[in-house]
């Protein structure tokens, strides 16, 4: 986030070494799992004020996943006008007439994740367990 108000040396070290904690495969699985849960919620309830929330969350999480895979940065906000503007419209003006376009966007976001994940130049991270264990030990034993 670019809105950190205060921090500690341990938190700074964690942010600087985020890739030692990260598992690309699990990130993709978790992102798709979250999207799937949002999709299921859309069908558990009658269409009401929660439907756009679930639809927007589905698109947002997959957009963030694809962007991270492509750029190595996790975007907190959607900065792609086509996606952002459509989702704001869904959020503020939802009706059943949005369903066909949402269905297309769902498929587009799944494809974006698939394409980014399949990119041969993608750096796939795995947690560095030895480093993590040492970091935790140092964090607990070197307190001021």
C-alpha cells in the first residue's frame, strides 16, 4: 500500500522481502477460489443489493491476480478505465441487464489470469522456508 502511516524495522524487512514469503501457485489458486466463492454467492440469494457486490468482487480479484502476474505489483485499485468504469456502473446501477456483459467480463478475467500464469517469463515464487524461520527467530530474539 502507498498509505502506510507508521512502520517498524521488522515490517519494513518483511515488505522488502515479500517474495520470500510468496507462493505464486497458491496465489493463483486462492484468487480463483475467492472468485468462485463470489460467483456461488451470486446464485445463493435472490438478485438484490448484494449481487453487484459479489460480481464486482469476482472481477476485481481476478483483475488484481492477472495484473500481479504480469507486472509483479499487486494493485490495490483498478486503474484500467474500461474495467473500473464498468464495475462502478455495475455497483451503482445494477440490473439483470448487466448479466451478459458481466458473464463476458468473468470469462475475460479468467483468460487474463490463464494467459499471465502461462507466460514462460513469469517468475514463479516459492516460500523460502529457511529464510522465513531465520527471520522469525531474529524478529523474536532481537527485540529492543
